C-alpha cells in the first residue's frame, strides 16, 4: 500500500490568479491506482521553502509529486528547490537539449536552455510527443503546472504507481446528516477497517447526504454496505451506486 | 501587511471524492483584501495531524482558516484538533445550543449537540441567517467545508481581515515564454519590489503567455508596466488589462 504527497508550487495559485486543477486531477487518478494521497501543500516560489517541503515529503511518503515552477522565467524555481533538498548541483542535461533542438522550430536560446538545467543524477523519463521529459529525483516526480501537460505526463507514466485499488459504494440519503450520525458511528464500530465518508449537500433536490463506503477488500465492503442499508430508515435511500 | 494560511481538512478531498473549491475562493478573496495567503495545506481527518498543523500555522501566520470537519459525524474532528493544538478542553457552548433550538424544526439530538462542542474560551461570531457561528480560537477561524456555507460565512466577517490591497495589471502576450524571459528578468532587476507572474497558456487562440504585474504601490506598478510594454517586441501584445 503506497502513500503519496503533492507539492503545488506557485504564487499564482496562492494569490488567486490561476486556479489549481492538478490537485483534483491527481487525487482522483491516484485513488483509482490504489495509492493513498495523504497531503497536498501549496507554497510560494521560494527556493528554501521548496527545498524544505520536498525533503520532508520525500522522507515521509513513498511518492512525491510536484506541480509547477519548471518554465524558463525568474519564478521557475522548482529544479533549484528539489536539487537543494538533496544537496545536489544543477547541471545541463545534454539529452534534453538535444531533444529541444529536434522539437523546436527556431534556435535554442538561453531561456530554453534554463529548462534543461536539472539536478545532477536525476532520472529522465521520456514522454511520448513532448520534448520535456518527467524528471525524477529520488522519489520526487517533477511535473509542469499547465494542466494539459500535467495530465498528459502523469498519464504516460501512471503504471509506475499502480497499487491495490479501492472499491467504492455510494449511498445517496434523504435524511439530515445529524439524524443518521448515530447509525454511522455504530457501523464503524462493527467495521473498523471501513473508510466511511458522509458529505452533506445543500443544493440537491433528491438527497441531503452522500455517503461513501470504501475498502480494498470487496467482500468486506459488501457486508458493510448491506448492513448500513438494512439499518437506514425506510424511504431514506434515494439511490445506491 | 497581514499573512494567512488555509488548512483544508478532509479525506474526501485527498481521495478525489469531493473537489475543494474553498481554496480557490479564499485565495481570490484574500487577495482582494490585501492579505498574503502563503500556504494551503490539505490533510486527512486525523486529530493529531490537525492539531500539529494548526499550531504551526497559528505561530507563523497572522490569520489561519480551516475548512471542513465540523459536522456531526465520526470524521468531523476539526474542533478536537484545534482544541488540542492549544491544550484546550472541548465544552458544550450553550449559546449555540439555544440558537440550534430556535433554528431547528425538530428536537435537538445528540448528533446536533456534538456540533455545539467547541474549544473552551473560543470566540463565537454570529453570522446572519445561519444557526452555526464562526468559531475563532486564537487566530484560527473555523469554517465549514460545504462551499455555499464557507463562502457565506467568510463574506459575513471579511471586513475583519482588510489590509492594504494589491493593484494588478495583466498583459496578454503572443510570444513564447522562452522568447520574453530575458526581458522579464531585466525588468525585475530594475523593479525588485514588483510581483511579476508569467503563465503560459496552451489552448488560447490569441495569446501564449499571461503576464501579471502587481504592487501595493499604484505609481510603482504604473512605471513598471509602461517600462515592460515599451520593451516587448512590436506586435507582441494582444491586450492589456
């Protein structure tokens, strides 16, 4: 069972100028793969902060993902931060320059070369159709902030992270959450391994609470779901998925 | 100049079952108010983790906001976590129970009473039209995860956080980011206090990069913007806002 953390790097997210969609994307995809995403942290473009948080995450989680800060401009400091996290130098990666020359229409300028400066000894994973690879340092996987590229790149290497997937059931309930809370607490006493979520909804016509039941063990999930359904008041269930 | 941090609490976000929109909302609103949001952290529903991170944030930032984990169910642990962060007991707040009785149609049950259990000595800020107030412990402001309620509650007390607002200009540029990176770096050398953002866009027809220039000093911003516009290649600018 693997764990993961995501480090989102960028003043533009914190100041509300750009909306982060990579967190939501990665949380859904990792769940499908059976990886526990345990932390999402958004921080400014500051080398020391990137270095400190990368190091902490690298020690605590199996997989670390970073989003953003790998372009050619002044505020693109992720490579420097990750290098500093592990006490590595930043060096020009010739295979990336070569690829850049092949993909680029014009000449390769200094700003473009900056993007080929990566931590020494980093693993470079080829991604079909894009000149910029996924750079991996220790267990840290460096992704771009642009959503289309983040998603395309993650998708191209997703198999590396595959674990034991979760099974999920959803129950849409017409009752108030406070009226079924005791029933849920009792269920958890009997099924302590069950991951049970209870999410009130305000603007839905047909139900007031979405319940989610999850387990890696499909038999266990089946028993817990049937037990809960039998205990909810008559007419309380809008639908089950 | 105030700083802020947001702690998002909830397994449902990390596992991709519910999409967090409160972070984006708060980042935009704090920016309008002139507050620097310096960190957004999403963590699981675990009391010790909530306590540790709340404490850290409370020491480092002027304002801390929490989102989620204040309902009546087993996984609503924010009050416990915040209390533990400051070594406080959790006690029944009678004014909240009274308000609940007034607003509720049916009787007040145990699950509802759980929602009135808050850290001792907490400040309770009335929010018009809702029975549940905003609970404040030290500099930690406790908000619900449900977006409609989060937004309504924040809006009702936003004036408490007003600082010196930022001024923002946007320049939409047709060039590749790597072709203007040197120009941007030069600008920053001359205007070191300028907050300059450069955000490549892939799926836009009319421009390739969005540049944002920000400052709390409108005169400084004006000079920096004019300097940059004069230096960009002819025809490079799609529009200025």
